[in-house]
């Protein structure tokens, strides 16, 4: 069973969240290694620990329909 992720460091006087992902840092819940994540979603390359995606700071973006392709090379 995975334990809940420790709370990330908060910046004092933080303003409303920007539209682009924010890089955040915490100590790994399993091995203690400092790791970086995007919007509160983390994965430790040292021990393999991953926090639950629902623990992020904001909802994940919606999936896009289809890929846009460049001009055809034919």
C-alpha cells in the first residue's frame, strides 16, 4: 500500500496558479530523495515510488481529439 505524498513546499505569498504546469519539489515518501514533479504529480527514479494522480494541484487537461499533422510529403 502506498502512503500519501508529503505536502510540497509552498512559496510565500503565492498568486493564482499560472496556466502552464508548475515545477514542484518534495522528498520521496519511500526513500527520501528530493524529486521534482509537475503540479504535484511525482515519480521517484531512485526507488520507483509514484504518488496517486489525484493528489495533483489541479485537474489534468482533457485529452485532445486526433493529432494535427503537417503537410503531406507525397
